[in-house]
């Protein structure tokens, strides 16, 4: 059961990273707004710090 929970958490971290990437690209290309793009990029960096390596080890 624990492995299933780790996989769910990992999948949702991946979705969050993708959403932040889309927001960054919209700010960068759609709005042509470097400051908002940089802020979205910092959000991605913060999430990477929370998630660690970007993968949750399910092989305990």
C-alpha cells in the first residue's frame, strides 16, 4: 500500500511541475513578461527542492 501512495504523490508532483512549466512558457511567450516568467521559474525550483530529486524511491 505504501508504494501506491508514493506513486500517487510522485505523479502529482510531476503534474505540478508540468503546470508550472506551462505557466512559465505562457508568461515568457504569450505575455512577453520576463519578470512573471522568472517568478514561475522560481516556483519550479522551489517545487524541485520540496520533491528532492524529482523521483520518490519506492524500492525500500
